[in-house]
């Protein structure tokens, strides 16, 4: 996937000038792709995950869903202590969307 390739590029040890050129190329690539795909760029697939689908949204989540192995296995990881009986909440928004105003976040979630 594109995200795996970008991570591999980030791990390369390159001279400063080559690093700048590669970073500029990747930035432009993302911009060009976004023109064609819009927000769909952040979606690398879809599936139904019964545990994760039971989690409600919070703008201050105590857990996050991720695919760290770049496959179909979803990991639900606590980002802070969760006490017995406490609801597990994730954010339905990506990092950039969570930084927006409350009004903007509500509009996105509708």
C-alpha cells in the first residue's frame, strides 16, 4: 500500500538534499491523489469489526483502533487507563479533524 511505501521511504537514510527531494515528491503525490480521491485517500479498505463497532465516539477518546501490521487485523488499544465499568470510546474523526472547532466536528459527524 501507499502508506507502507511512504513508511519505507521515511526509514531510508539519505543525504539532506535527497531527503528534501523525496519529501517534496511525497507531499506532491499526496496532493495530486487528494485532488482525485478527496477524503477517500484515508480509507484503505473496509470491514465489519464487531468489538470496535460497539465503541461510541468521543472527541477525547480513551482508545484507538488501528491496523499496525497493514493487514485486516484491527487493534483496539487503550490510550489512557480505562477502569472497570468505564465505556471504551474511540474517535470517529482523524487527527486533523479532531483539531477543528466543535461546530466543524459536529458537522463532519452528521
